[in-house]
């Protein structure tokens, strides 16, 4: 560091104290650059630390797996020896020799020792210290070189230091199935030092589980097992435990007992986990052996486990501090040298502006404001004007459409309308009116956004299609309505009509196929002159009204609807015939007659929307005449608060009105048919049978039953209430609750299971329905019912 920097350091610190000085920004930027390698170093250290932890974990687990495999191989030798002895053909006979047997039977034990036990002993390794067979009925012990009674054998040969003869004898008489006893010291009269052994026991005979006639015992040398522990103990200084399926410690290289609170975690976890033992953090690794049913557990002190990681951490922290100090020095020098030219520039600007004090903003901001001040003001003015242009143009075009002003081609081509991006090529115009019928399904909270999206798509596609040969402008009139204003090119007037048809067909095809937006297009006539737009727009509106007759998703041209008839076909004879068919219950002829009336009036397409509405009003009036003249309750047939006229006229198209009208006439006809039929009782029994058969169906309801018996849902509800005296849904609920009360006597079923068995997917709905009918919750009712049964 040079002397000049030392002199300037107090000045630099004073500048840093000023929050508005550019020096703070420079220092912050340099510090950020400094932090990048430091952050990368920390990231690298973290990855190295994680890698070392994983490596240590894998090593520890691998050593534990090696211990398990070694012991499993050794235990396979025990298993082989057991099978050779216990499946010997003579063994089953010898197990049944009593204590007072003759010499011949006693000789069998000596012969078994010489021919079998000695032979098997030569095949075993040092891992098996010794083995013997206990015959309970004769109280005899047979080992490879000895035949003796149990007391003599225990007192002279093998006696457990911490177990009496009676305890050992009781252990022999207990049933064992390939059991391993924890390591215990075993005394031998021939050796002074006791040996630690793991005892393996198998009750005899193996094939019979009903009686215990003896035991096969193998003494496993504990020192051999400890030699397998030595590698892990020296490498990781960990305590290794072998735990059986009952939680007993078979063997360990530690003098401390296995922590009881660790058993649960060992059973649940298979991977290494942290554990605190006697105030010291430990790392526990677990592996399981399927052969003996043992779990091998390694408990390693955390400081041993993390020794290499901690060493790297110390070096990393030291190196980080050194780099931080050197980096801060470099940042200070670099910041001062960068800031000095900037300070001179600011001073020169201040002198040029004759400012008497330092600007409030930092140096960079001060320079930017000085250079861009006037440019910024001009830009704001232009931006404000630009933002208002779409609204001004939309308002101007809307006024033209509504006839509030006439189109002035000369003004549009002059400077007065150029700022709105309006330019007309001729005084010939046509108006396309688009009604958006449906848009792709969206959630309620996104509905307005989707409508705006649809209007945007249609406006852009429409103007692009028009722009191929003419000029086009779009005006949003409503949420679902857009007007396209077509200014026809002067040199294309003879092709104008075909061009408009091509534009409408392409627009309809693109929006429906590519964007799944359903539209109806109404096209006004082509007009010229100042009043061209105000003449074409009403024609487009009139054409759109014919959507009632022609249906949705169509293209309607005003010139196609000029010749329409001013009457409709519904003579008095047809009305009388329709009334008679309904009263006689002849649903087939009612449908044929309604089809004929609709076809006669609408198939030709020459009817005004007003006449179409009048026709449906008269047909619906006929329906009401039948209801009133036959003393039939409208509420029973059509439902409470049902207004047939409002229902019919709620549909925007003639097809929808016709479908609803047919449905109403069908319901009324069936009511007459059922009332005059002798099969009402049979139909009621059929409905009740369906209810009883499908009580467990969660979808069971009016619609499903109506579909099965070919009735309308509305008439089914009316019929059932009339003949049963109860609402159909209430009847289903009562039957389900009755079945639930019967199922509650079964203690094995939960409330959720009962709800599912009677057709409720949601137990909350079941509980609410049960409480409404019974006055108590299902749980309280079941408790009361079970108490009554038990008492």
C-alpha cells in the first residue's frame, strides 16, 4: 500500500459515511465482486464437507456390512451342522429312549457319539467351540467325545458362570427354534480361564411342534466373533452391538449396555442417524441380517466421525479470513482510484451550472439528471399522448358506428386523424359484428381475463385478414361483442362481396379450430358515402338478431334475410290435435307433431326472430291450457316455482327453445299416461327396488334412477312424491340411515367404513344426515346401542 493511499484514507471514509455518495456504490460493487469467489469457496467447501460425510458414512456402513457378511458365513456353518445332526435317522428313536432303558439302548448313545458326532466334529472350524445333543427322556448329553448325564456334564465340562444347573436344565427343557443366547462366560474343568460363548439352541425333534424331547446346542467361540469386531474398532473407535429380534444384545465390543431408548430408532431407521449418548454426540449406523434375524449397530463418536471434516473446516476458515482481509484492502484501493475521476467530473458540472452546494443525489444520478432532463420531459409528453391514442380512436370509431357523426375521408387522410393511425382508402364501408358465444373453460377468477384474451385474438385476426386487400379497424362494443369496420379498397370494389365472405369464413375457421372460441358473425351491407358506416351497422345488428332462428356459430348476411315471410305455421287444427295427443298420453305422436311444426316454420329459414318468439309463446300457451283445463296441478307436474315461459325463452336460439318445449310436453304427456295406466303401482315398486339395490352407490339420485326407468328427472320426482307421499331424495336418505343403524352393531366397522357401505363418500355428510334424522351423532348412537345390548 502506497503513502498516497494512507493520506487519502480518512477522506475516503468520510465520503463513505455519506449515503448519497457514488463512492458507497463503487465500494458495494467491488465488495459484491469480492463476494463471488468467496461464495464459490463456501459452496465448494460445503460440497466437499458433504462428500466427506457421505464417504465416511459409506465406509462405516461398508465395514458394518462386512461384519454382517462374515458372521452370516460363519453362522451358515452352524446351520449346516444343525441340519446334519437333527435330521439323522437314528436321532428320533434315541429321543424316545427312557432313563431306565436297557444296556442295548444305552449303547445307542455311545454308537451315535462315535459314528456321527465325532464325524461331524472333524468338519467344523474354530468358530464352533463345541456342540452337544440333550436327550430329555433319558437325561443324557452326547457330544463328539462324551456321553454323560446332564448333572455330571454341567458340573465337570461346561458350566455357565452366571447360571446354576437348575437354570441351565430349565433352559434345555424350554422350546427353542434356532435361538441364539447372548454371549456368556463358560467354564471348563480342563481350562482355567472361562471362555465367552454364544449359545445356539434348537429344540428336538424339529418336525414336531407339539413335544420337546431334547435340544441341539452349539457353543460359538466369542473370541472368534470379537476378532471380526477388531477391524471396525481400530478404524472407527466405534462400539459395535449385535441385537436379536427381541432387543437383546447378543454380543458387543463395549462394556456399556445397549441404550434402551435407542432400540425404537434402530427398528425404524436403516440409514445412519445422529444420537446423543452420555452428553456426547454419536453417529449410529444399522444393518440387518435376514439369516439370524440380527441387527448390527455401530455407535461412533461424532468427533471421530467428523475428524477429517473438522480439519478441513479449520483450514477453510483460516483461508477465508486471509482472503477477506486481502480483498478488503484491494477493494479500498480500487474504489478510491475509480472515484477520483468521477469527483472531478461532478465538480466541473457544478462550476458550469454555477451551483453553490453539492447536489443531493449521488454523482452518477446527478450526471444522468443533468444530461437527460429535457429529453425525459419530452418523452413523458409523447408517452402520455401515445397511451391515450387507442381510447381516442375507439371513441371516434364508436361514434361513427352509432351514427353520431359522418365519416370524412378527406379528414382521415389529412393530418387531423393521422395521430390516431386512421387512414381511409375510399368512402365504401361494411361492418362485421362478431358475437363471442363460448370460450375455453376457465376458473371463475380468471374469467374476465379470458374474455379479454378472446376479444384480443378476434380483433387481431380480423384486422389481419382484412388488411390483405383492404383496411380494417376493430371496436370492442361489449364483453362478448366486437365490430370490425372494413374500409374497402377503391380498386377492389367489384370483388368486395366475395372478399368479405372469405374474410368471415377464415375468421370463423381460425377462431374455432385453432383457439376453440365459438363465434357468430353478422355482416351488414356494403355502402358508400358519408353515411356508409351508420347504414351498414344497423344492418349487421339486424342480421345478428337472426341468431335466434339460425342458431349460434353461424355466419349471417343481411342480404340473405331481406325476403322473409310475415306469418308462421301453427293452425288451430294442429293445436287441437296436440292437446288430444297429450291428454291421451301418446308421447310418440306429440313428438312427431312438434317436429312437424318446427320443420314447417324454421327449416326454410325465412322467419323473423320476432315471429319465432311469438310461435314458441303460443306453443307454450297450449301447454298451460292443457294443465289448466285438466285440473292438473302445475306444481306437481312441472315442479314448484317453475315458470315454463321463462324457461323456454332463457335459450338464445330457436333450437334451444324447441328442445326445452319438447321436454315440457313430454313431461306433461307422461303424467297423463301414468295417471290413466294401471301400472303405477308396478312403476313405484320398480323405483323402490332400484333404491334398495343401489343404496351403496354414491351416485344414486333422481337423475340416475330417471335414466334407468326412462323418465325425465322432473316427472320422476313428481310421480314418486304423489304415490309414495315423500320426496325421493328424503326416502333414499331414510333408507341409508336405517341400514347404517343395523351396521353399527358390528364393532369391527368404523364410522367411515359404514358411511362408504351406504353410499356416502364423505363421512362428514353422513354424520350431518344421521344427526338431522336421529338427533344424535352416529358415534353417540352406537355407544348407546352397544350399552343396551351388553346390559
